[in-house]
């Protein structure tokens, strides 16, 4: 394994990996050239030389250091890769404060037995019941996206036309939750099942990426009602979690997504280090046929992130806490 050569710059030290071939240093991901390319790609408009430019550039250089550290663990061909994405000019604190706002309130251990005879690979997208990836933007509404994603999938599994339901309705109206300031999928599902509020379509109640006043609809209005839900801890029982997914549809899961700020693609096997749930996602399938068995997870950060908006997480070791708090929805 080649060594590291460190180049000290003003205020920051950036390390470059010396390639094994000895063919010279690779371009540093934290360089001004790369930063300018990042600004162009993601349409950043802060003024060159201004205070925000300097702050964002330092964040970008810090991100370059993280990318090299995280990627150094990914030695297998299918392993996760880390690098520049739309979050590379955010500090880790900013990223957590805006995007990691899900609240975990614990879940009982799953009491059922392990299942036998499960398919080696299962993906609800193959059944055309998973809606396209959405983008929550700068709003801590992942908890609402995950819940609505599950509801609209289960509705389509029951024979209804697959349609985007209103995330904004849940953001604005779900009691106990705090809209863009965060919330709990369990609390949102409790509110939906207890009140029998009908989720309307996204076209009727569009997403605005900010918390607004709740819009009420008459009982006669068309929509989708949640009858019930379950929440369990499947840690150590991920085969049982697979069975739940096959039986009941896409699952809402709370995860530790701190390292996802830098994720580009591949299968995550490490780096979920905060040891607490902070983000909500939709688990739509799994694949145990390859060298690294993994969950197939839809995120809500747009299609430019990860694997066209998806993240793959190794099964069997509760990576990122993927099995700690998992909800199934019943309509």
C-alpha cells in the first residue's frame, strides 16, 4: 500500500495519495480547481474572495480529507465510494442540522420467528409500486418522505394507481412533529392511523421545503388512509426484516447517516459512527446474490446523490442501524 504525502497550506493541511505506479501526485480533490468545478456543477453563487467563499472552500477541503479517509477502507470492488457531491461545501455540523433531523424513540424487539424460503433477491421497484426519488431540499423532512413513500407504495400494491402523495401535508399537519425542524416516522404514522386523515396527492398539496399552515380537507375528499402500522427492532434478525418487506411492502427505517454526506455509490459496510438514529429512509428491497448482500434503500436527497438517489447497505450486521427501528404500514 502506498504512503501518504502531506502538503501543508495556509490554515489547512491537505493530504495527497501517492499512486503505486510512482507516476506523480494525483490532483487534490480539495484544490481550487476542483472547488471551482464543484461550484459550476452545483450552481453555487457565492462571491469569489468573499467571506462565504472562504468558509465554503475550507469546508470543501475538509471534505476532501474525509473522502480519502473513508475510501481507504473500501477495498472490494462493490464497496462504497466517497467523494464530491452536493453536500461537499457544508460543514458536518451544517449537514446534520439541516438533513439529519429524524427522531428515534426506540422500538420493541421483533417477537416473531425467522422466515425460511425467502427469495434471494427482491425489489419492489420491479413491481412498479415505488414512486420516483424525491428531494427534500434544505428541510429536515426525511421523516415525512419515508412515511409517505411507504403509504403510496402500499396503496399501489393494493391495486390503486401509483401516485405521489403529499409530503407537505404531513410536514404541516402531523402533530408532535416539527416540520422542517425534524420529526419521528412513528409519530407521523400514529397521527395518520389515529385521526384517519386522508393523504391527498402532491399536486393538490405541493411540497414547498418549508413548514406551513395545515390545509384541512373535508372527510368526503379523496385520499389514502392509514389503518395501522407496526414498528420493530430487527437487529440480529435481518432475515425476519426481509420477510416483512416481502409480505407487507417497502419499510420505513431510521438510520445513522452521518457518513452519507460524502457517499457516491456502492455498498456501505463501515463508517456509521454516531451510534444513533438521525435520518429516515425507505427500504424497497434486498439482494443476497452477490459477494456483498445488501439492502436497497431509497433516500430523499434527489437523484444526483448516491446511486441515482439510492444507497446500498450491507445486510446482516445492522450497518448504519438499518434494522433498529423499522415500520410497516397497513391500509
